C-alpha cells in the first residue's frame, strides 16, 4: 500500500521507527522489538538505513522492512541515503525493494562522515527522491524536515526553500526531526504552508526515559529543551523510575496536544524499546480513534 493513501484517508496517522542493530550478531533485538509491537494500532513502521554508520545497518534494512510487511501485515517505510552509496548501489537497492514488495521509501541525504571522503551518489535528498521516481514511478517517496532548521542550512527560510525542492521532486509526505516543544512545530508548519508546501507533515517524537538518552539525543539532533521539560529532567535525572514515568508522561502530553492541534501524523522514535512504545500507544490510542472515526 502506498503510505500517501493513509494520509489521504486519515486525519492523523500514527507511525513508528525501528533501527537495525550495529552488529550482525545482535540483529535479534529488532526482531524482538517487532514481535513486541504486534497487535498495536500502528499505521506504518519505518526502518532506518545505516543511521549508526555501520554496513550491517544498511544490509538489514530491506530485510526488516519485508518482515514488517509479510509477518506483521503493517506497511513498512524503508529509509535510504545517498551518503556512502553509488548510483549503482542505489539502483540495486531499489531492485531489491521492488522484488520483496516494499513500495515506500524515505529518501535521505544521510549524515556526512566526520572524517574523510565517501561515496555520494547525490548531493541532496531531493536528487535521490527524483532519481527513485525516475527509476520506478510506482515507489512512493517520503522525506525528512527540520522544525529547528537543518544544521547545514544558513537559516530556516533557506532550509524551507530547499524543502520545497524536495517536495517538487516528488516527495508526498514528510517526517520531522524530533522536537520537545510543540510550539516550534506549529510555527514551522505555518511557515512551510506559507512557502507553498502542502504535503502532510508527521511530528517526530522521542520519549526520553533514561539519563543516558538526554545528552546523546540533544547533542545529536540539536533539539531545544523547553523549561517545563528541563525542570523534569533535572528533578528526576538521578531517579531512574521517576525519570521513566515522567518522560513517558511528557511524551503522552506532547502527543495529546499534537492530535488536538490537527497534526497530520505522529511518528514515534521507539529506539527499539517495546515497553515504552506499547505504553505510549496504549495511552494515546483513543485520541487517534476519536479524530479518525469519521
Ligand atoms: P537534505 O534534504 O539533502 O538536506 C540537507 C541539507 O542540504 C539541508 O541543510 C538543506 O537545507 C540542504 N538542501 C537540501 N536540498 C537542497 C538542494 N536541492 N539544494 C541546496 N541545498 C539543499 N540518517 C541516516 O543515516 N539514516 C536514516 O535512516 C535516517 N533517518 C532519518 C529520518 C528522519 C525522519 C530524519 C529527520 C532524519 C534521518 N536521518 C537519517 C538523518 C539525516 O540523514 C540527516 O539529518 C542528514 O544530515 C540530512 O538528511 P536530509 O535527507 O534531510 O538531507
């Protein structure tokens, strides 16, 4: 199924992200995650591609996407990056995805390596999106966006101009980088609409439930921390059970507000944590039902 149809038919789509582990011998962890998520009302599940920089993470993406579709009957969204790949690599991946029945691709540039040169089939995700559509127009192509501005862009206006190029290249829906302040998302949504971008945008939400996640997540994605969340973190940082509960509550509040404010999608960055994904889904399921009931 084309994920665009989900957005055409639902007010607010609910999706999740999982990632292949870095090492081949721990690949079971993501299979366990998917098994643990079975039965939850999830519209689609996306699978990252080489996001931790390892080849294993690239090799496993298509296989995991295929499992999500065949074993669990949920539509997969397979991520694909231009960094670290040649055009031939990308063509081969597209052929493989086609062969195993994966129809939806999240086209990304990928993060540039900290040191040294690497293969780079295309300079931008928009070029990859156009290439995918050119190779096979039956693929549905999605893209990423950044409510707090992508780190390489001079400013948010420039980043949104570039986002428009991605949508013009054939991207039919977008997922945001994670954020903790919904007001930033609402302001971004308004600016994007003013720039003539009308495709659905899903809000990327990551529950912070462990102390180790705090610094790593914030330094990696540059998300700003609103005062209310900063107070929670500092109060419970050294009380693991309390932090787990407070982090979960914060995420549930964020989602409650997003659904009430007509977000077209909520995309949960699960970090392969079944317990958290289940608890968040069970606590918010009725919200999605209520807006999608018509
Ligand atoms: P682009 O859209 O190419 O943007 C990168 C920069 O180039 C921006 O500053 C933009 O303004 C500029 N730009 C874009 N298009 C043009 C253009 N046509 N002309 C001039 N400038 C332009 N990384 C992984 O390695 N694997 C993953 O699976 C993965 N999944 C992700 C999922 C989501 C939802 C998000 C938000 C990010 C994900 N990332 C992943 C991280 C992502 O690859 C990085 O953030 C990367 O730095 C940018 O990727 P992009 O596709 O947004 O790039």
